[in-house]
C-alpha cells in the first residue's frame, strides 16, 4: 500500500481529485484484505465510513492528535501553508 507524494500546491484546483486517486488504491486493498478475512464489501465500506467520521471528529477537537496530517477539514478551511511547497506544480 503506497501513497504517492502530493504533486500539486494546496491552491491547485485538482489537488482534491489527485488525493482521492492516490488513496483509492489503498482503500481498495483494505477492502480486498477484509474480504479475504470474511468481511463483506459493504460492511467493510460502512465500517471505513464510520471510522473516517470518527477520525474527522477527533481531528476537529485536536488537530495534532495521533500525529495526523494537518490537512484541511472542509472546503471553507484555510489551507495549511506547510503543504504549499515550492517544488509543487502551480
């Protein structure tokens, strides 16, 4: 399970889509692994959604908890300037 490095600056319009594309493979791997262990696809997706909701709530309460990445929590949030590195494409 490999996550590619970000290729776009925080302000790039395709950054969200690029992130989705890079995490999709990892999520599919988790689903496939869960299937081989006897968990159904839908119940695994449901569990993943609940875990993600809980992680979002925890991050909202304490952004530094468990060394979570300082990504934005919603579209109205200010982007994290530490993610706007000079080597990224404009």
